[in-house]
C-alpha cells in the first residue's frame, strides 16, 4: 500500500468516526427510544417541528393525547384499533334508540360487531331474531328479556345493570325497558357485518305473508289479521309490563323451560384475579353455559394501575369501555407499536396474538369489558412466558442478570402493581 492510499484510508476512517460520534448523540437507539430514525417528541431539536399551525379541531384533538404526542416507543403504522359509540349515528324512535359499529365503520373489527341501545320504561325492541349469536351486557337500568329455545320452550327473565344474556343464532327474542328509568345495554354479535338494522322482524314477516297463508298457519279466519301493522315497529313505546311472575305464568309452556339459562349475573361472579389494583371476572362457556361462542372478561383497574402485558392466542379482543379513562399500546410484527386513548363509550380491538397492555390514566376507577368470539377465555402473559423460559437463554436474549430473572413469576396477577 503506497503513502497516498494509506492517507486516503485514514481520512475516510476519520470521517466515519466523526459521523458515528454524531449518530451516538443524535440518532443512536437508547432505552425507551429504540428505533432509527428516532420516534417521538424527544427527538425534536427545532421546537417548530413539533407545532401544528394548520386547521385543527381542538375539542377532538384533546380526546387523543397519545395520537398527538405518542410515546417514543411507538413505531410504524397500524390499522386503527379505536372506534366509539359516541360518534355513531343514532336511530331514534318512540320508545328508544340504537346505534351500531360494524366492520363497515371499524375495519379492524371483522370478528364481531357492537350495538348500543336504549329503551324507555315500557319501550320495546320488537320480537325478532338474528342469523348470528347475540351477547349483551346491561350498563344501566333494568330490562325484561324473552327468548324461545330450539325445542319450543320459552324463557322470560328480568336483568339489571351488570347482568349478561346470550341468545344463540336463530332463537327469537324481545327486549323491554323496566322501572322508572328503562334500560341501556350493549349487544355484541359474532359477525362483524351484523347489526340491529338488518334483523328478521316479526312485523315484517307477517306483513309480507299472504293473508290466507296466515289464516291457514294459525287456523284462524283471515279477518283475524286485518289490522296487523304494514310497517316494521323495530323500537316502539309500549306499556310498562307487569310483575315477572305473572308474565311467566301467562306464557308457561307444557314443554317446560329451556335446559340452559340464557341470563347470567356477572356481578355475583367471584373474580378470577383480584388485588389492590383491580380485578378480572371471566364469563365463558365454563360458567355461563349457554354462551357457546362468546367469552367475556370484566376488568376493573384502580387509579395508577395497569392491565399487565399479555395477548390472547385464540381470538381477537373487542373492548367496550364503561368507566374511567385508559391508554392502550398494541404491539405487532414489523416492529409496529401504537398507543391510543379510550373513554366511556369507546371501543377497542386487538387482533389475535398481538401484545398489549392497558393503563388507567385517570384518577377514578377504570372499568371495561373484553369480548372474544370463542367459547373459552385464554391469555398468555409476558411475565409467565419469561418465568417459564430457560434462565440461561433469557439472560442471553435480554442481557438480564440471574437475580432479575428469578423475580419473574409463574402466577400472573392480571392487574399491576401488586
């Protein structure tokens, strides 16, 4: 190698060293900001880069602080996993209203869809049925539900706040508000395309059946049906129903009652996990036997608490936020990670197998439902996985010392801190 070549190499090496030094101060990945180029506001050197002088809707922006100022660990893009009943259009009729979020509104939610419905005292969601299973949670008031099982046996029950019901596909049913305040509830269908605006209604089938066929079917004269409504009722204002026992007596069948109970008092269920930071109650086919295709978790998180890092191996998670405020980060391959904020009435979806955690960001209790299109609730927690991995392998993978590894627990608390 001649002197000219040697001096040229030394010059290139010096330049590279200077560039690496600059990168170490400006762009080198660090704990809490691992990506190149760096993510998040922490990377800004010119304050103007973080401003937004263009048109904006401050009221809307204020609802999504984690979209406006994401943590530095967020990376890449991801399908939006936030939606809400709060901006869904209401269909209002005498007797109540309903609004829905289906896959058409929320592409990430292709496994299930959701409906939020309100019925006044005496308000009736008319007799109808679906091609999909219907799962529901009462969020306010009281409601009377009726259903007929596949063997022709009726069941009538009154449900209150916190109770669940589940109607398998094809079973006809009705809903009616009770008491002084009526009822509000959320329905979940096991098909992302399903909704309350495409149900099979009693009034419509009757109106679209020839009168002579009706007469023959019920062994009655045609005149008996001359006053049936020609338009659907869907939701209408009816009389507040009488005592439950009286209605049950009036509809009692010689065939008896269904062998399965279609209503479940989740509030009386003992938590699967509970500590000072919150609790998790699970209702699936193991305890709510009728619910063959929907599993649910009721999660409560105290202020400052967090739903631990985990994922679900057997189904997408559809979330409904009932109380408080939350922030959820979802992790996907790529890597991709995104954080979103949630408040009462909002909906979240985490696709099957994606890691996530939920933090209580408010000063009041956080309550939300986790819904899964499956018969059994399953989860995998990060802590349990690490506790069950060979210590030497874990030390090599994450550069952890032996004492740290010993502290990982095989028992998942569900809610943190302990």
